[in-house]
C-alpha cells in the first residue's frame, strides 16, 4: 500500500523517531529540528528532493538472492561515571541481537503468527564493531566520553564525538535520550545534515544484559529500521492507537494498515478485518520478532543509495579501512578480572578483552592454580599471600601475536588478617597505596594519597584532593584484612577533617565493612558534607586543616559478632559533589562489646540512637512547644517502609522507639514532619 507523499506533510515525515519506556515516539525533537531549520532555511527543500530520489529508487528496487551487507558500527558511551557507563560486554550483546534480528537468526521468529510467518525476512545485514578508528588506530568499536551531557542526550551531546558517517554507523549511548529510549532520523532528513546522522539510545535499552533486559533489547533493531528508512507500521504518526493512523501507510506492501499497538494482541485487526502485524519490529508492542520482506526491500534500497552516503558503508574498501573485512591483524592484548584483591584461597575470574581476529590465547598466572590457561575466561585460585603478575598473549589467524603483562595485578591478602587492636596513623607509611591500603580511583587521575601537609597526630595523614576533581566521581580507600574472630563485636574509629568549597556543596562519605575479605560489603556509617562530615565551614581554595579544632572524631560499633571474622575489612567511599578536600587520620579497629551509636542531622538536635545488639533505633528530639508529629522511615529509594503517628507530643524531651526491628541492614532516613517541624536524619541499621 503506497500513498503519495505530500509536501505539506514534511514536518510529520521528517520527525525524529524515538522510543520511551512504553515504546512511544518523541513527536519531533522540536528543539533540535527548529535549531536546524533556523540555521539552514534550505533544509526542508533538500529533504524533499532526497525523498523524491529515494522513493523512486525504492519503488523500482527488488532484492536479489544471497546478498549480504556489512555495516561498521561504533558505540560512543557518553557517561558521567555512573551506571550509564555500560560494559563492553553489554555493547557486544547489543550487536549480537542486531545481527540475529537482521539475519533471521533470532530464535523467536519461528513463533511468528501464522498469518505472517511466510514473509519473515532475512534482511541480510551484518553489524560489526569497528576495529580501526578514523585515524587507522586499533579500536574495539567502543569509545567512552565523560560528560554531564549524558543527562540530556540531545544534538549537542552527539557533537562531543562523531566518526565519519560515510564510514561508520554512529550509536550514542547516554543516560537520558532527549526524553526517549532512543531516536534517529530518516536518511532523507540526514542527507544534508550529517552532524545528526546516527542513533541515540538510552543506556538501559542496549542489549539484554547489564543495565538492560531481554524485554528492552529490541529498541536498537527498531531504531536501525528508521535509520534505514522504515516508518512505523502505521505510518509517519508517532501516536500508536490513533484511529487516524488507518488512513496513513508505511509505504510497504506486505504490512497491513494498522492503528499501531503498545501491547501484544495477536488477534488485533484495528483497521478492518485484516489482521495487524503486531509482532513487527516497527510496532510498539512488546513481542517484536520480525521484519517483512517488503521492509527488507525498503531498507536495502536505502542502504544501496547515495542518500546520506549509506552506499559507501558496505563497500569493500571501507570494510578494510574500518578493519571489519576479516583480514585484519590483532590490534591489542587486553584483559580484565572481576577482582584485584582476594584472601588466600580465593578465586579470580579473568576475561580476555583483546580484539581483532583472536584465535589463540596463552595465559600465565604465577602463584595461581592453574598456572597457565588457553581459555577466554579462566578462573584461577591463589592459595598464598602476596602480589602476582598476570600475562596474556593473543595470536591472530596470521600468526601475529601481542602480549599484555600486568605486574602486581592480583593482591592476595592474609586470612587470618592483622591482629586487633590496630591503629593507622600513617607515620610509617611512605606512599598510598601500600601493603595496608588499596586505593580505588575509577577516573585514573589521582585518588587518596599520603600527605605531610596536615595531620591530627604526627605529621602524616591520608588526603583526597577533591578540589581538583569533577563532581560526580567516587574514590575509595580499602584496608587489608583484620582478625576479629572470637570478638563479641567490633569498634571502628577515625579522625577526619573536611571543608566545603561552596555553601551548597554536599559531599558524602560512606564507611563499609566486610566479613568475607570484600566479597560483600555492609554500609555502617554515612556522613554528609552539610552536617556530620563538615569540620571547617566554607573554604574557597584547597582546604588544609591548620589546628586540632578543624578535626573531628567518629566512631561506630554496629559490628555484631556475625561480622567478627578472620578476614574483616574496612572501606571508605567518598562521593564528590564539588566540595573541598578530605583528610583521614588515626584509624582504629578493635574488638569490643557492640555498643550504642548516635547519629544526628547536625542542625536542630534531632538524633537517632542505634543499638546494634538489639537491632533497635530510637528518635531523640526536644520540643519547645507541643506539636503533632509523624515519623516516617524511608529506604534508599525514598519509599516509606514504616511509619508512626501522627501523634501528639508535649513540650520537652522525647525518646520515640522507631518500628525498624524487621528492617534489613543498610541505609535509611527518618523524616519527622508536623505543624511546627519538618526535618530528616540519615542512619544505618546494623
């Protein structure tokens, strides 16, 4: 079914196509479209001319038999050091799904409705992650750019990094895709707008693993369809279910007229008696598993057209240039592991991340069992305390080899650990990291370091130079193991100094403990820059404590006997929000009776007393006048998990037992609200 394209409909046909969590389209990307039209008054006319040329080609096009087309792909992961910085494995999983869906290899195609199973298409397009970047350097087809623009996902974000569109399909991964799950534009719109050529997709719609799921895994198959000139099954409208859609069309003969679906109703016939193709990738139902033969013809017509330079992508010269022709040599030897530090007798899972034509691997694990391996993902046990190097040699089909060796890559900690009581005053330390402390610096530009500029006792302390770092980063300082076995409980204390750089700064310090050498961690203390962490007010420049009054003492004893093991560890995690430097000194770990800890909001006197042995929490507050108050306990997601009141309280001091006995260990917030009072305090249940 084909209806003539009317020039007044340009605004509809040339809209961005996008999906949100309900697989609904963003109607226009109006800000980006308006900006482009204002900058280029000839854009609409150029798009109309490109459409006329592409329509003429599509109308006369029919696929032959056995053609296969390869498209080099690059994923640009735009992140701000959050969960949107998805793994290589998740990107690779997304490419796997694209290749299945575009080559009729997806297992679920066989369950297509009988009405349409005979027209399920093998489109014949392969997607391969680029192995050479535009300068000819080795790449794995994944770039990573740190930017707060990941929270916008708009045109400006795509301009942070873009590879030539005549050589690569650019896919940008971000946290917030301009209000949608993913979007792109038709080739006719992009023919004169190369800067916008590519696909933007939200991080939780990429592949089926990691931050995504199988339920969300077909968003890219849908968006690539738009990128190759497919419309929605109901036409140019971005509103599925609208009755007016029955009078539109997708310009594909074998897809019936439909209003469009957001649910999987296989018996649906929304525009008459003809069954709708609900399971089509270009629908918004949740059961997509097919392209039709007509859609395949339309996509290949676009791919073999000069419109938006699509026809250059799959040419042999470009496949060789981008390293996806299968004849390239090994680019890089690289590996990762699930852990860098373990206790003696623990295991590490390694993964080969080398790329470009790897056919053979040779691992070397001094001190490990096994000591060698040829597997892609070996598991190795380390029985003896120490630091060990790891070596991987990879070889391609032509016999070319590359080697990566990482010295002191695996750190095996003693179990039992150091005896307690134990004190760290940093006076005998010469550097950080060292045998006692591990520094985790995800950004690779610093982290905790040893300083002689300030100390509470002696001349040295641990410093995090937060003033030179960007907001949003996380830094960690993790201890070696301690032997708390047999103790009735544990007590941790430390000295700290911190200032804000600006009044609004609110950095956070979290303190965790582990009873199993760091396999799992339990949050024991939270300190906020606006309250309990603050020791020296606002200091515009880099903060250095100059007297003991700028230091504070912190202690927690919510460490029950179940946590007192021979492989106990301590972990400081600092979350930056743009504030000033942090100093730590005189860190103590000892066994002792589980005690009562106190936390406050540091402002109005609202306190919480935590009894680790009894698993209770009591709110302490003083009222200047009678009030009627409600006490809400919220979990980390802001959900109310228990509640007291409203209750009438007289003037004076009060101790209110909070209903938390059945709450899981972890962080919570108490919110107290009433006629004359509204405040909150964070606390950690042991």
